[in-house]
C-alpha cells in the first residue's frame, strides 16, 4: 500500500511538497568565488606597475 493511500485512509492531509530554495545570496563574493582572486591579482599588477613607474622616473 502506498503512503498516499495510507494517509488518505487515516484522514491525514497529503504530504507538503518540498520547495527548492534559491541560492539568492546578496554577497557577490559568495556567488562568484573566483572574483576575489581576480581583484587581488589586478591590484598586485597595478602595484608592480606603479613601483616600476615610480623608480624609473626618479
């Protein structure tokens, strides 16, 4: 005997359906996990460029 029939015979309501939760997180770093590495890499390249430009002008 299936669970639906058993629940109906016992007078119980049908089981509620499970709803999937969206991965709606407001944190952009949680959504795009590689973004911090890209930002750090870009910042390091900028710092190296700036140091080379500073010492070559002097």
